[in-house]
C-alpha cells in the first residue's frame, strides 16, 4: 500500500465512489461514467479506491445498505473485486471479476433506450480486451492455459449483437468490431473476422459513413491487412489508402503502422517508393509480404520476356532461354544468388503452364 489509510478514510472513499456511480447513471452522464469503469487507467483515485477496498473488506455491506447503491450491485460488487485483484497483481482473477461486472453492465445498457452510455461501453470493451491479454500472459508464465482473450472475444461478440440493431446505439458496432479484430489477430484466428465483416458490410441497418472517423480508419487498416494476407493487393491498396488519408495527421505511430503494409502493397501494383523509404520498411520486418512481392516481380519480368518472344517468333514462345532472363536481370542491376535464380526458373515454368 502506497501510504497509510485509516478505516474511516477507506469507508469514505468507497461511499464516495458509490454515490458518484449512482449519480452519473441517474443523470445519464456517460463521460463521467466511463472514468469510473477504466480499470487499467491506474489513476491515483483508482489506486486509492483499490487500497480502500482491500483495507475495508466489507464493501458488499455498503452496497446493500441503500437502494441507491443496491440497484447496481451486480455491476459494482464484481467491479470492486476486479479492482482489488488488479491492485495486488492477480490479473486472471481480476479479469474473471471484471467480465462478470461487464456482463451486468451490458444487461443495463440493453435496457437504456438512448445511447448516452456509449462512451462507457467503449471503455468496458477496451478494458476487457486489454485485461484479458495481461491475464493470459500471467497464466502462461505460471504454466497454465491462456484462455482469457478467447473468452473476451466471445464477450465482444455478445456486445456486437446488442449494438447490431436499429437506433442510435448501432454507431458503436464498428468500435467493437475493431476490438474483435485485435483479439482475432492476437490469437491467430483471423478467419473469424469474416462473419463480423459481413455483418458490417451487408446489413442494411449499418451505414458506414455514419460511423466515427476513428473507427473507420481502424476498420480499414485491419481489413486492409486481411486483404494483404489473401494477396488481394488491389483491395488492400484501397482500404489502406483510405486509412492513411483519414488518419489523424498527429498520430505518427498509427501512420507508421499503416505505411508498414501500404508500401509493400503499392510495390505490388507497380507504384515504387523512394529507395530510402523502401530500405526503411525492409528493416521494419515486413519480410513475408516483401518476399511475395519480389517473386511477383520476377514472374512479371519473365512474362514480359515471354510476350516479346511470342511477338517475334510465336512458334518458340514457350522456349525462354535462361541467358535472356539473366541478361534482363543484369540490365535491371538485380544481384541474385543461386536460390533466387532457381526461383526465377520456377517463375518461368509457371508462365509456361499459364
């Protein structure tokens, strides 16, 4: 514990939080509510509240003693347990309690007619993903099966279902979708993105233009990455270019993340960056995409030679001499080792088969 706290001070802090929670819900103050749910913020007030809870040890009695508090007991009681566990570094236990609180919050959110609590919902969705990732690292380090992020994905799908309806709440669906993408990419289960993408892009209740710009940028970034994985570079170019164009110019880290994939994609469709920029992205580790693109360049080179030879002598179009390919590579100043030459020969065979 950071500093001494009396039992009276602990009681005061817990009661103060309960009063604030009840008041912001009563006044439908979504901005204030989101701060009361931000577990990982580690603000001084949150840490002090967690210390108070660990000292007092009977917060449930305070929650039950007044109707003002007790009507939110299913949200607040497990949230308090999540805070306590988080404060002492028991992240798997914290996740378990927070998920219970989050489920209760979703039930209340479903019953609220307007979208006043949408910002608070965003915090719950973000917190459950981040907490799940940290809990899984803890479980793995203790030799246990990391399973919380998968559970978080199931919870987020439930939230998506709540938002996928008519009314003002539906604008929150894209934010939840982007959090799902982050879960699926982290777990290596990107195929699960397809169903939620279909829902966003085909359901009549959604109008992509009405979603917040921030969420549209994130969505286009992840769907662009999916197109890269599927080697659909034209679609990837469209999506990643959209993300870059609409990205906040002050968000340098996000711009770098987009360019990390957009530069190789531009290469694949014949748009060449400056050599200094290309070398920078070679160093960044996007080897898989660049290797695929390099092979595509060889294949296109061989195809060009095939077309020229076919125009000169159609009867010998299928007979491309290796020395012609080597001359073309030398003219382009492309140095190659034996393995790379074999790759070009393989490209030659594909052209003949095609």
